[in-house]
C-alpha cells in the first residue's frame, strides 16, 4: 500500500480551481439584474473578476470575526484591513466594487462569478437573508466605514426589520461610501412554498461554512455548536438519501487553499453514500455523518506548516500528526448533544481493518462499522486530490489502490460495496476508450462496474466532437483502456455535464 493511507491523508490540497476569469456572463441573466443602484453597471476585466474572490473571502472573514468577537477586538481590525486592501485594488484602478446576490448566484457588475457562487454560497444566503440584494463599495471608503458596515452585516433579520430595513440602517450608520439595495430590487422570484430542506449544493456549502467556523472557534478556544453540526449532517443525510449521485458529483469541487475543509465535507458525502448501501436507518447515517464530517477536526490544532510540508515529515512532526485522531476525539467528547459513537469514528479512522495503523489500541479490537466506512472514503478522496507532497491520482488508479487494500487496510465487504457504488471508473472520470475516443463517465454500470455509461467528447484523433452518450454494457465491442487527466486534454468536465 502507498503512503496515501499510512501518511496523513489530507496534508495537502486538491487542485485549486482558480477563479472564473472570464466571469461567465450569462445571456438573459444580466438583463434581470438592476443597473447598479447608484449608476451604470461596470464591465470588469478578467483580472478584476479574478480578484473578486479575495473581496468575497475577506468579506466572509470579517462577518465571521464580527460574530465571534466584540467590535474593538484586534481580530476585527485585522479583518477590516484585509477587506479594505482587497477593495482598494479596484479603487486604485478607478472602479467601484459592485456585488450582487441574485437567485443563488453572485455577480460582479453584471458578470456571474460561477465558482465563487459555489464557494461563497453561505455568504450569499446570509446576505440575502438580511434583505440585501446588492452592495456597492464606492471609492473613498475607509476602514472606519467598513467597520460600521460590518456591524450591519452581522445582525439578524429581526434587527434589520426593527430598524426599518438595511437602507435605514446604512443611513443611521452614516455609510456615505456604501450602498445597499433590497433583495426585491434584484431577485424577481421566491423559493418554492413549503421548501424546508437544503439543495445538494446548499448542504455542501453549509458543511464547508461549519468547518471554516469550527477552525476559527478552535483558534479562539471556543466550542462549535452541536446543534449546528447535527443540522448540517441532517441536510447531508437527506440529500444523499434523495439523490446519492447528485451529492457525489459535488465531491469533485476542491480548493487547494482550503483542502482540509473540502476534504472533510467530501469524506462526509462519500461516507454517507457508502453507508446508505449498508442501511438507510437515519440514526445510523446521522452518527456516521457526524464522525465523517469531523474526522479530521484534530488536525485543526496542528501547525499548517506541518500539514502542508512538501517533503517528508521528521519524527517529531509525524508523531504530532499521528496524534490528531486522539486530539479530535477529545475535542468532540466535550460537545454535549453529539452522538458519542462519532467519537469512536474520529478515533479509529486511521486504524486499519487488520488492526494496524494508529493510534495503537491495546488490546486490539475490531473497528466500528462507521470507522471502516470513513477509512475508505478518507483514502479515496485523499488519493484523488492534489496535495503538497503528492499529485492527484486518476480515479481508476485510486480505485485499484482501494481494491488492493481489501482485507488488509479495508473491510473487504465494504470495498465490494464501494466499487459497486462508484464503479471501476467513477462518475466524472475522463477515460480513453478502446476505439481511441475520449469520454466522460456519467454513471456506474448497472451490472458491470468496469462498463459505465459514458459521454463521448473527442474522436480517435483527439478532436472535440458533439457529445454522445454510450452505455458500455450495451456495446461489448467497446471498452475503457484507462483514465486520463482532464488537464492534458485542456477540458473542464463541468462543461460536458
């Protein structure tokens, strides 16, 4: 077995998808967004669109800090300074910052920020919950005014209503370089009546937001809310039971700079999908989900320089990393209201099926079922992610590694279920066919895990063609030769799904 299983499985990060440099200006959508409430909507350059991620990241960081600390705390001043610096990049180029939050999309001017809409979904929903549809940050804004703006963005909807709306609050706070527009001025529709559950994307982003806030809370020696953890896991369980493969599709989203957060959310989804092959009991899946989502919480107490070290760890560093299951179990044991079996999962996720691994338990005893499930999900997501000390493996190589670990590292029966669920070539894999054509895997085969349904995207000469779906179980003359790295083909898999 490789060090993907014996070395810390998430000490690096997946390939950073980067920003949507072209912005993805959607025909018809821009026309429904107001022409900046204070004037004409700006058409931003590709570099300015790329810099929008920094503005949104610092805006989200300021809101989190303001919810956790008093306004005179140094963390607030630092967050304000970071946001101010990101905004001044635009102002120094002679343009204002126009952000709009519209029907689940975040826009800069009239240009949709496709990837940022995913990564900052929690920010989007919380901003719109305050009745804010757009924010304009005009040239001349200073840190003092940004701090007063933060005071508005961190209140709840009841406080906004009591104050007469966000515009009234802005006027009372003397925000001369900030302008808010109501949601009604931007969005034309409302959510479906009676909608009570989050969508797959919302559930994923709620998990990411929880993990980000947990990191911040641990830095301040504070506890995460057990009720919030349970709520996030409930949404993940509901979505996996409703549409397992829609949730598994989301695990392809990765961010190099936030690897630990994305990895933990991915492991939770993969674990729940595999767990649902064992049982659809909601209590079992909820317990599994909590343990999977928080399986690496102990790593949040380790110096990031150690986790992200590109070379081999020295004995002291390795000993610190091997301690993370114990540290994580100790953290979660202090959270009343969480299923205590989740503590066992966190403690055991690096113990192998054959009893080796870490931490060493004396006397040895069999892993809990949830621990065995998380061990497989953890190893698969780690192997298919780019990390500081290793490149991402193609999917069939990762599946082969899992299969080779059957009966040593992993429970053989769970490996069988995992291969049946994912297929030898998991969904979203880019593959070379025996005909020489390239295709994207859409779904595992119903009967043969090596013969999935695929979507052709090139001819044998490597030229892009109109996509065509083929069920390989119905075409025995065609087979898959190997997986391909989509970067080598210069394609974005999402463009074909």
